[in-house]
C-alpha cells in the first residue's frame, strides 16, 4: 500500500482500517442507520481531504463505554467511522430524542423528527438501553408502540415520555417483571396511564413525575403501593385526581410537588419521612399525620399567607423553611397564639394581581415574627403600587404604630424587595430594626421582583428587569428610608438600599 493510500485511512477501535474520506456507502449508511446524517457527512472530513488519527489500542468494551458517553448525535456520527462503533451504536444506551438532538442549530419537528427516530429505532438491537427520553414527537401509535417495544426492556433505568395527546395510553404491559426490577425514574406527560394492583411491584422506582396525565386517585394509589422505594412524586395538571393518598409503607418518601391539579381536594400522606412539600394551586385539605419530618413547605396561590398563619402551625409543627406566594390576600394577617417553633427561613411574595388589596396592612406580618422565635432570615417581596396609606412628605411621622417590644434573638438577615413609602411597610421595618437584636443585614430594594440591573453581566435586554413603578414613587421610598429608618438602624447593622437606576428610570422633564 502506498503512503498516499495510508494517509486517507483510520485505524478503528477493533483494529480494522476505515477511510476518513467522505464516501458513498459508509457503514451507517449501508445498514440504514441515522438517515439524518446525510447532510452532516462522516465526522469533520470533507470530500477530497484526508486525515490521520492516532487511536490507542484498548479493549473493545472500553471503546463501547466511551461511545456510550457521547451525546446521541456525536455517537451516531462516529459510528460511521468504525464497524466496532457501529455495533455499539446499535446497543447505544442513552436514547434521548427531542427537536434539538439531531441539529441544535436548526431543530426539526413533525414527520422529519419522527422519521429520524424511526430510522434509529429500526436498527437498534433493543439491548442495553438505560435511558429513553422521547419529547416533542408527534407520530402514529403504530410507530410509537414499536419504539417502546424496542427500548423498554429489562435493565432500563430512566423512562421519560411525552406523548402527543392525552388519548394516547401508555401500555402498562411493557412494565414486565424485569423492567420493574430496574426502572428508577419514570416521567409521563400528555397521555393516559391506567395502573392496576395487578401491575406488580416496581422495586427500584425512586422518582415519579406525571404531567397532564389522565389518571385517577385510586389508580395512582395502586401505583404508589407497588413502589416502596419511591422518594419523590411530582404531579402537574393531573385533573383526574381528587384525593391523593400516600401509604405509610413508603418509608423513603420525602418530596412531594403538586402543580395546578385543579380538582384535588385532599392530600393524605402517611409516609413518615415526608420532609418537603411544594404546592401551587388552591390549597387542599392537608392530612399529614404527625408530619414530624416536614421541614420545607412552599405554597403558591391566593390567600396562602393567611392560610399559612392560621392552619399550618398545627399541621407542620417542625417546619424550618416556609415559602409563600400570593396574588390575593385578606387585608390583614391575624395575630394568633399558635407558633412555628422551628421556623428559620421565611419568604413571602405578594404579587400585584388584579384582585390584590392595595390597602393590605404589611405591619400585620409581625404575626409571623411573633410566631417564629427561631427565625433567622426573612425575605419579603411586595408590590410597588402606591398604597392608600402611603406616606407623603412625612405627614405621618408622629403616628407610626407601635407594638410591645418582643426581642427576636435569632433574626439576622432581612430583605424587602419592592420597598415603597407605604406607612404600614415603614412600620414593619421600624419594628424589625428595633426588636431584631441580632440583626446583621437589612436590605431595602426599591425594585419590584428582581434586582437585575442593566449593568449586570448576562442581562441581554440592557435594561433593569422589571422596570417597575415610576421614579417618583421610588424617590419617595428613598425619602422615607432616610427620614424614618436610617437613623434607627444600629451601628452594627449593614444597611443596603438599592436605589432606582438613573439610566432606566429617567425623571420626566
């Protein structure tokens, strides 16, 4: 063989010689694999160009492992250079399909995406698949069922399927005994799922995510009863669930997330180690047993601030982190004798929804401080629309409300975002400054919802986000801080005032 001929060849992992030139009938094209590569060629070679690669001699199983770690598109392209890689391509373990996987710069959809996936699945041996992710793919039920039969085999660990419509039913028959013994992560979206008691145990399943899935509460309870290793459950817009019951046999279960399950009325959790609950939607009745391990709770909906203060102390007595977001509240949070004895971190976000009461009494949030003797951090995010009791030119400087002194020995960090000159907000801040004897940092941010500035690195809009209210309102907030708060802040406390950006909040001429 001449030197020129040797210059145009590659030593493949199995010791064979493969040409680096673009050629008709490369291995993946000969065998029908990956028709989407037709426009990409073989690796980085161009017609008429040659390359020499020095490839080390390694055992074939190591090359197969290296191949399995490549992204799907790269794994397919390198399979064109070697029959050893072509063989491992047919056993490729990480089948992740979406509109970007084949061409990140120019995503493909519809029939083109379906055909590309079908070409790969027809040539896959159905061996060694660990992960199957199928998203944004609209195809026929016949094709879909064929793909699932190829990929869902014993040994699969992660299954993530977003089907084309809720009428598409996930075939429970694919969850054979071998599959149930290996699958650890299951996510289904936009489909119907009808598990029964006869399904059998999913011994390794630790994480279950259902989004826009047709399933009833009884069917879900059957599935949970067969998933004793489950640690996390995430339900999103599953409107067929009215009662969610989590059995006590789930000893490892610790995280529950529920997003906009509109018909959900009851959450009954007997799992003894539930530690984190995130709930977005109309509050359902909570029955959490003793809930001694519950440490983190997030709730997002109307009136959750009042609900949290009145109901949660008796339901989750050992809560340490509480995150509340509401767009509609009663005007005043009640003062109650009940306590959050372990609460350390409290976040309250009041969003400017259409029904938010602009006469809301921020000073009433002292109720949470009074109920939380262990509180260390407080973050309050408030609307910046002027309140009815807004301070104007210091008019109310002599009649700020006072409360009996109650020292908060652990409160160290307080941040109020969307700070304005509302009288009740000034009163709340003054109360904190006076009674938080261990306070280290107080931040008063006149921006609402974000401190992203136009000068921040990565801000593509080159504008403060969000711009929020007018300069006039923010300047009044600054004046109120100087007049009523600054002089009360102890010398050992770091006071940070985030002022409006002059570039994005130019005064009107």
